[in-house]
């Protein structure tokens, strides 16, 4: 699709026509989403790299954090790709 952007949110990817859209608002939203994901990824990496946490946490908690990290990294990739489209 020409003249559109993609908005990534959880498991939903939407395409928005850019003909009547304030592009600076979209860029701002993506930048904010990227910052939030960076913090989430850092937090999850910190937990998963903490030997004490890994040794004491239930296996399900470890698996949930690994899944959350994987999801966050995937979302980050999509957000970064969208931001590059505006460069």
C-alpha cells in the first residue's frame, strides 16, 4: 500500500492512510512506543540475567519472562522498521 503507515500494538497490525494524518504525531507515537519497549527489554534482560532470580523463580515465571522478552524484541523490530520508513 502506498501512502500508509503501519501501527503495531500487541498482536494487531493496522494500516493507516497517510493522506489525512499528522505524520509528526505518528512518529511521536512510534518513538514513545520504542522507548517503552527499550525499558521493557532492559528490565526482562536484567531479570533473566540475574542468577539469583533464575535460581529462585518458578520455571513458569522464567518461561513467561522469556516469552515476554521475545514478544518485546519482535515488536521493537517492527517499530524500528516503521521509524526507518519516515527517515
